[in-house]
């Protein structure tokens, strides 16, 4: 698929689609042959802030037990509808499941982004104790998700880094300056897609 064929966040905002619809549009549907299994990374790593249930990032859910979710049959809606990118992106290898790889890949939605490439983006998080950088899994995962017009950020626990688009393209997208001929089309495509979030924030 051409990267320009990727559904745009602008379209999603205009239609006021739920996050799950945007995730399906950008990452694909849930893959029928992949299951969470024993993985509970999202139950600890993610912030949950809904009227039904809330927890801070990095804190195990109060319902998490040695056998997984203690209220799985009646878990909150957010837990029923949210899936990490490994459940959706076929190009991610089986070994990239969060509990196997030490990486949690998800689509992030930031209400007040610092710049236009942060509003809707793929986030690759290194989990505590992971050796995904040293063993090459982080590079494999990044190669699998840096292939379309969706920004990709990588967090190693100490800092958050923009991995896609590359630094040259991102610089022109964010500055608003005229790009050289070799980058004009790519910079224009990113600006068109993410300008809704404000280019210079």
C-alpha cells in the first residue's frame, strides 16, 4: 500500500470516530490468529482514564492476579476494546508480543500535543527489564511500523524519540520552511495529514 493511502487523522476527527475505529483504520483489524495469552503488559504499563475505570501508567491494575485479569468476564469497556499493535499488525513477528519481546507497541492519542507529529502516533515502549534493544527486537519492530504516514515514537524509559519520519523530513514538517526538491512531496504529504494538530506547536 502507498503510504499516502493511509487513512488520515484529519478524516477521523471530522467524523468523530471512536479511537478503536482510528486504530483499525491505521493499524488494521484484530488478527484472528493472535491471542493475548498470558501477556498482561497493558494491564500495568498504560494509563487508563475513563469514567468506568482509571489507573496511572506503570502501576499494575488492581484486578490483575497471578492468573491474569481477575474480572475478565466483566472487565471495563476500555479493556474489552483496546488491543496493542501486535494484535493488529501482521508484519510484527510472533516474538514481538509484549511479554516475549519486552516492547509494547500501541497507537497513542494526545489531546494537547507538543507538535503535530504527536497527536496521533505509534508508540514503541521498552518495558522494564527488556533487552529488546540489545537483541535486535526493537530494530525489527521499528522496521515493521515505520512504513506509512503515521509518526512513530520510541521510548526507552528515559526519553522519547521520534523515529519516523526521519529527522530531515520532520524538521521541515515542523518548521514550515520550504523543503528541498528531493523531500518536497514527502514533507507536503505529512503536513497535509497532520496539519490539523498545528505544525509549529
